């Protein structure tokens, strides 16, 4: 699974990132381990320690996260993409610090790899779970992402003044599949993670039962 933000370098001291603290992803990793799974946690930069029994693979950029996912995909039964991967990165990272000389600077950005789409299209495709943080029409956008990326499940939270999960120990999740939705409500990320892992386990076994019947 993946967690945390990615850091896309502008120069040796500056970069593009986001508000993700990694707390939700690390809570899911801990819950999965507690449920008996062997967990590889591919994490962008956070201030968190790896949960007990979880193998931490530390990365910085989206490209590094993608390489780590590709390296482990063949031994993966379930992939959970909790990381807030930057959609874009600077087209060129300067080798030395950019000096403050001009009033305006033009920055060219290029697309980062779409890790979730790559995983769901892999020939040894694992059961694939995505996350979405949306500010408007969260369920509508999450359903569209579920379909467009060919996911088995997606967990979505509505980012608003009433529910701002970034850095918080609380969150609110709705888990969506192609056939149903589960509103897990607002509670601690530890509680949500345990409930989410339960939903993932149930759906995973349902899929395997259907495939083997």
C-alpha cells in the first residue's frame, strides 16, 4: 500500500507537495497488519514511524513511489493506494537553489505517473483500492474515479470546513464499490482504518469466491 504525500523537487531545497500527513495511510497499514496481512508500506515523506510489523519503504517523488510499487506488484494480493500523489511535477529540477531575482517566474509542469491506473491494468492485477479527497460532489467524483481507473473499491472523504482531515486524527469516509456504498461516518482514523480493512477483506473474499465458482 501507499501513504503520505509525494515531494516533487524544484531545486535542492524547494518542491511541490500537499497537506497529506500520512496518518490515514499509516492507520490502514496498522489495521491490515493487525488483521493478519503482510504489509509493505510505500510512504512519501512524513513525520510518522512505521507501524509495528509493517515493512516501510521510504520514497520522496511520484516516480520513486511508482518504481517501488512496480517492484512489489508481483507478490501483492491487495493494493491500497492511500497516498496523495502529486498529479504534476516540474519539467526540470534545478541543480542549485533558485535565486529570488525576478518578480514573476514561469513554471512548466508535466504529468506524474498514474499509479492506481497502472496497478489496476497490470496483468497480475491485485484487488485494487483507491482513495479520493474531494471538495465538491465527492460521491459523484469518486464513482467516476472508481470506473475510470477500474478499481474494486474507493474510499472518499469530503474536504470541507466541517471535515478537514489533513493532519487531523479524525476523518469521514464513504466506501464505494460498483454495487454498493458503505458510509463509515466520522470518527478517529484508527477506527475508520479497522472498519475499512474489514470492508476490503469482505469484498476481496467475495470476488475470489465469485471467480472460483
